[in-house]
C-alpha cells in the first residue's frame, strides 16, 4: 500500500536502490497514460506495442539519466517520442509530427484531418488533450501526472481548443 | 464583455464536466441572456464532439493493447543478463575449484616426496641388496638415480672385494 502513495522523490530513491521494484511502481502508475500517449502518437504508424516495449526498456536502462523525478511522466513521454521518430525513420513511415507538418505544406485532405490538426498543436497542449480525451482524466489527475497547477491544465486545454476551433473555422 | 471572460472559463469547465452545480446554473443563466457566450459555447461543444469521436476511435484501438506485458523486453534482457552472470559465476567457481585442486595436488606431491625420502632413509640397509629394481618405481626415481648408481657401484665393489678380486 505504501508503494502506491509514495512521493516521486521516494519512488526515485527506490528506483536507484532497487531498480526492478521501483520500476514496477513506475509501470503501475504510468502505464495507462503512457500507452494512451503512444497510441495517439503512433496513430499513423500503428506499431504501438513495439514502441511501448522499447520505451519501457529504454526507461529502465537509463533510469539514472532522470535528473528531476518530478518530471517522470514527461521524461517517459520524451523517450516514447524519440522511439516513435526512430521507428518512423527506420521503416520510412511518414509520421505527421508537428515539426514536419510545419515545414512542408500538406495536401488539404490531410490537413483537414482532426488527427493532423491535433498533432500541429504544441507538444504540451497535445499531452493535456490526450490525457483529457483518451484517458478521461480530470483536471486534478492531469495536474498530478504532469506536476503542473490545475489552472495551467485548464488554460492549456482552453488554448488547445481555441487553436483547434480557429483552424477548423478558418477552413470553412 | 469583461464579465464574459469569467464565463469563458466556466464554458471550458462545463465541457470538461468540472463545474459544480452552482457554477452550472450560473453559466446557463448567463448563456440565456448573452448571445456571444452562447455562440462560443456551441462552437466549443461542437469541437468537443469532434474530438470525442476521434478519440473514441483511438480508445477502441487502445483496448487491444491493454494486455501488453510492459516487462516483456526488460525481462528478456534480464534473463540473458542473469544467465551471463550465472555463467560467469560458474566459471569463477570452476577456477576456484581447479586452483584448490592444484594446490591440493602440489601438497600431496610434496608430502609423498617427503614420505618417500624418509622411508628411503629407513630402508637404506636394504638398498645394498641387489634387488634394487623396486627403487626405480619411485615417483621421484629420477632424483635418486645418480645416488642409486653410486650405491650400485659400491655394492659391486664390495662383492669384488669379497670374491678376492673376482666377480
Ligand atoms: Zn457573455
């Protein structure tokens, strides 16, 4: 029971002392949102399981590179994003990541897709949107996971919606 | 309009079902009389429906991954790591055992040598017998070979003397 309620600092300490035990708690805590994030990010590639396994493996192997335990979830998402990009390059998949889409002008039928529109949002907005819509998390749960204030969660969601709505209205 | 900023926040919270019942009532009372906020509310509601329909598709996709074993890759690596460790410790064990055996056999050899030399001194009398063949069976016969030859000559010399110059 103690393991479920332990703080991130305590969890980090456990990770350094007993990596296997600590990592089990990390998985227990972050598996669900991380899987959602990867499912969403791999929407165009569809190799969720490989990406997830690889992310978990890299996180486990490089746990010592996590400097700020408060940013554990963001760190895991960062690893996942790198893995997705590598897979994309290796398998020559076109993953409409934000940078790529901003660089190249995509044909209108692609840009009209809502998935593409969300992927054009800044990364921090995307994270909040995914947690809200895919996992159905409340403001409080999102703020706990991302270690940001509830008002920040609310404003990020609001900003994301404003951008999405404006791009949709601009098309009509 | 300044007032409407506050209701914009309530609109977001309403879409996210985070409003208390009092806030809910307050918002709807405002929506009834403010056309601007009403329009905003409708547009965000439409967007919310679009997002929900997109993400419900993803939710279905995600369902097939709920049974993923997050330790699959990690444990496969741990398996080889532990096998390697096991192998390494086995090699270490073998080395230790063989070192111990080597030390033990050297000790045995030294002991046998000592016993042999000691008993040889005790049996020195019998050495003068012509039946010296058994001495060659000694594991260290090559050490005492020169000595044996000397003894042998001495024995024949004695015989020679006893036989008055005839063998
Ligand atoms: Zn208003």
